[in-house]
C-alpha cells in the first residue's frame, strides 16, 4: 500500500497543508452552492449544508467553520452557518 498524501478523484496528490486552505475551501463551497442554486434558495442551502456535512473531511469542516466567511456567496454562507448550528 503506497504511503503519502491522500489523492483526489483525479489521482493528483493533495498536500495536507492545502486540504484546509480557507481560500480553496471557500471556492469549493461556492461552487457547490452555485451548482445547487437552481433548486431554489432554501433547498440549495439545505443541500449545500448536507454536502459539506456528508462529504467534507473533518479538517475541512473545522477550517470553514472557524474561518472568515466574507468570501462565501449567500447560499454557501447560510449553509456554513446552518452546519455550525447543527454541529454545535
């Protein structure tokens, strides 16, 4: 079994330091929110929050919850706030 940094879907190594890079996480959350926006705002917020909860690594969730939310679009920001309320 190979040892090294985790690999993304495209088999490129993900350096551990970038896994919790807030700028990258903000970009990713915004992409998820944009893709779900056609569902309507309330559902997009719920689905974005569910995606973050279900698929993001605990380090990623911790970083986005602790970070500055100024760069998040309104749906992503509301999803992160909802996730924070859910996780406490």
